[in-house]
C-alpha cells in the first residue's frame, strides 16, 4: 500500500471508531479508557506515515462516494503531508489526555461525543487530502458541523449555545466566500462537471490580475474566518472557552491550521504566488491580528479566553511570515521567500505543540478546581506539580524563550525581516522594518501574557481553601501533556531536522532551497543564511543555561556554609502575608490596559466614598464587535422586518409580486 492508502485507512478507522461508540452510548469508562486511546494510536500512525510521505513523490487517489459521477479526488503531496503530521501528532496527545479527562454526567453522552470527535479528526484529514473543490467543501463543512456539535457539548448553558451559533454563522459565511473563490479559479473552463473543479484544472488557469486578486481576496476572507484573522475573529474567544478543553485544544492548535493550509494551497499553489502587494495585505492583516490578539490576551481574567486571544496572536505571526514570503517571491528572491515561509510553517508546528499543552493544562486545572476565573486560582504548583511543570514548558515556548520551539520560529522570521534592505522597492524597505519592530513588540507582550498566565494560576498562595485539595493530572492526562511538552523541547533543541522536513514543502511552493544552507553547518548549528549573517546553537544555549544554574547553586551553597535557612518573605515589614496581597489577574494586566486603552471598549463601575461594601468592576470588550458586527446585525433585522411586511397573506398581493417580477424580467431580456 502507498502512503495515501494508509492515510485514508487511518481516517476510515477514526470514523469506524466513532460509529462503534454509538453502541456503548453511555458507557463512559469504555469510551474513555478504550476508544480514545485507540484513536490516539491511529493519530500517531497517521503522523508517522505522513512524515515519511513528505519525502516521497505526490500520490493521487479517487473515492467513489458522494453523488453519482462526482468522485472525491485526493492528492498527497509534501504540503498536505506536513499538515497531516500536525493533525496526527495533535490527535495522539489530545486523545490520550481525553482518555483521562472525560467523565460521566458532563453534557453530551460520551458515545455521541466520541463520534463527533473522531468525525472531526477524519474531516480535517480529508480537507488536507482533497484535490478538487467539491471534496474540499464537503469535508470543510463536515469539519465545521462536527466541531459545532463538539462546542455545544454542554448545551444546557445558554452562553455555550450562543457561542456555538456565532461560530457556525461565521464558518458558513466563510464557506460561501470559499465557494465563490473556487468559482473564480475555475474561470469557466472545462465541461462543467467535477473535472472542471479539480485542483489540477484550477492550477492550470492563468487569470487576469483583477480576477486573480478577486480569488485572493475571497480566499483570505474565507480562510481567515476559520483561522480567526482580524476582523473575522469574533467567534474564536467565544467558542474556545465554551468547548470542552480537549476540543478547545484541537480547534486552536489543529483546526486553525487547516485554514492556514487552505490559504497556502490557494495562494501559493493554485494562484502561483501572485502580486507583490498581496504580501503587503497579508503582512498588514497578520500584524493587526498579532497585536490585537496579544493585547486583548494580556487583559483577560479567564484562562481559556486568554489562550483563545493568544491563538489569534499566533495566527497573525504565521500570516506575517506568509506575507513576507509572497513579497520576496514577487521579486525573485527565492531563498529569502523559502526562509520566511519556513518560519511560518515552523511556527505552525511549534504552536500546535505548545498551545495544545496550554489548553490541556487549563483543562486539568478546571477539572481539579472547578474554576476557570484567574482571580480565584493560585498556588496550584503545590497540589498539581505534574501539570504545573509541564505547563511551564508550554509557557516558555509560547513566550518565545530559547531553547524551545517558539523561539526558533520567531528567530527565523526576524532573520527574514532583517534582510529586507535588499528589496528594490523603497516603500517596502521603509515599511517592513517597522513591521519587524511591531513583531518584536508582540513577542515581548506574549512573554508578559505567559508570565501572567502561569504566575496567577500556579504560583503564590491558593486564593481559596478548596484549591489546597486539588488533585493532580491522571496517568492518561500526563501522557498527553508530556507528549506536547516533549515536542516543544525537541523541536527547540533539534530545529535542523525539522527544517529539512519543511524544506520539502517550501521547495515546491516557492522554489528556494533552504536545507542546503542549513545542512552546511551541521545539525547542531542553525544558520539559514550562513554563519556570517546569523547563527543559533540551541544545544550550546542549553549547556550555557545549565552551567549558569549549576555555578549559581555552587556559589549559593558556598555562601550558606551555616546550612539552609528558611524564613518568611519580607513584605515591607508586614509579616502576615496572605493570598489577598498577591497580584491579581486584573492588577497584572492593568499597565497594558492603560497603555492600550484606545484598543478596548471599557466599562467601569466605581464605588463611592459612602458605600458600606465598595465594589470595583471593569469590563473590557472588543470594539470591533460593537462598531462592525452590531450595526450589521441591526441592518439585517431591519431588512427582515421589511421583508416580513411584504408577506400580507393575501393572494392578490402575491399575484401582483409575480406580475411585477415577470415584467421586470421581460424588460431585462429585451435590453
């Protein structure tokens, strides 16, 4: 069997696993302890097969399902194989965690949840494999519907239903844009059958700049709606907190990447790169998303909402790398284009590991404490050491600290920005360094957010008594968390082998050979453009950190010859230190809230000096929701009321409508 057959077999196994769960609909223990681990093994197998397929020639297949005469065309090339690695690796860790996470009495019946979950995984896999617009859209909608039902797992809560409906609405608006995009790409060629909408036929078209730009704009809107790109991001901070934590992890760390895949497929493959200013558009949208995401993340007081905005930030970083790659490619700078695109793809991989780790860590905290509000957490490193230390790895990776995965991708991206002085356009030479400075600011704020996230939840003293009795992660949960922590570490310590995989993708999309430069300096030193410009040795960095820590301990031991002495921390002369003296989530985010106040829609409730029980309350909302979406909603309501007035219930009125419509059509035909 060839690689694509094994991938389809894995997807079919996921579907079969989901269907089998219906026969044990309410048997939580069997579904969690047996079916989810089997699904994890299937995901690991898919990741292994896809990784080998990255280095193989493209493979094609057909599935004779669906409508008569409309088979599904499938294709496995390095781009699809890379994203299948992301899906398979994410499925393994999340499924293992889910085996210890899901319990009885929590919303949807476990068997039905298992079906929805594995249909979701299979649909994402087939989205990546699709080689025609028909198959792509069917699998895209299957992915959207299955994830919608997963978000509504706890549908008894009104806010959960509202968040899920918002997600479904934005997903379908984006799907309409994708349908129009494929229609433009088809350009009226072929016989009108399914063969006209195969990616091979779309790839063969040479559109005029106007229609190519139209297809590009539709693709950015359609895939941006799924990825959480500003300004179509409003569903993401609502749906992710509403979903169960494993589902939130899959949606943020894996599903968003299918939208990145779709944009790469359309822009770099089907449209062959396009115009230089397309890259500027992606740079602007990516930067706006990164800034908005990290600023709003810094002021959140709810764990999963904080991580949801952080996902918007990371998607913005990925889009920035893609935009820079388009700019370089338009000017024939293939190596630099490969560098920028490789940085974006590396961040796809790094984000899939550390964001899965962070979302699953919040799930473990939520189960152990019943709290998701940061203001009621604290000191959990003592009760949940496994979760705390593993989540710390994800926090460091998300902060972009060496020698972990998040640092490598951001370092590569900044290397791409630093060579933009070679661009022939003076406008770009002036603008792109400013974007690079803004990306550096985003990286610094991301570290601020991660310090807040970890410090408020795990450090200090418990803010409530029940936190002292919180339980640590179960064995299955530790396996899932450990998988993603290990991936974040290994990708950071050994980036050169990972870039060798990415080079197979970038070489087909932009033509640059990044691996040749990387391999010239060995596997231990990362120098994408040569050692004369910049290099990074992750293992040397790790040895330096370990040596510094070891020497610090030796010096401390030498200075404390009288033995270790423990004492209460000094608190400005006050000995009775309590949890109320710790920095809260609101207090931690206050400097960012003041600096970036114009970004927010802030509502404050201030106490008066005569209140016997003073209360201070602040609410921060996204201004785009009120300035863009609320007016659209009001306009649709007015239109609906107008249309409702046309329905008088009288047959004479309806006959008049038909007569006027007929006269209008005859007049148009006459013209």
